[in-house]
């Protein structure tokens, strides 16, 4: 239970960093492609849009997983606080 809470706190603190890094990686890839093909900032714009899409997809996936872990942690707290203790079979 305490391990889940620590995992949730660490995950929330890294979500913004993951989003920024994803966008920057695709932005840099677009910059390199523009430099290689000697074109206007077409690939930078395309890379930024793809990076934002991938970053927001990863953000939503991470947030839904964290929400699921948080709900499971709260359900475990409610079950243990109501007086019913789980018995281990072995």
C-alpha cells in the first residue's frame, strides 16, 4: 500500500517531464530533417505536431493507469479499515 502511494507520487512528478521530452525529441528530429533536406521549417512543424500527439497519448495513458492504481489503493484502505482483515491461506 505504501509502495503504491510512493509509485503514484513519483509517476505524477515525471509526467510533465515525459511530455516535454517527447515533444523536444520530435522537434529535434524535424530540425535535423529540415537541415538535411535544406527545406523550410516543414519538418519542424510536422515533428512538433507528431510529438504533441504522441506526448498527449502517453500522458492520457499514464494518467488513466495512475487513476486505476489510486482507486485500488483506496479500496484496499477501505477494506482494511472496516474491520475485516484478509487471511492468508498459506
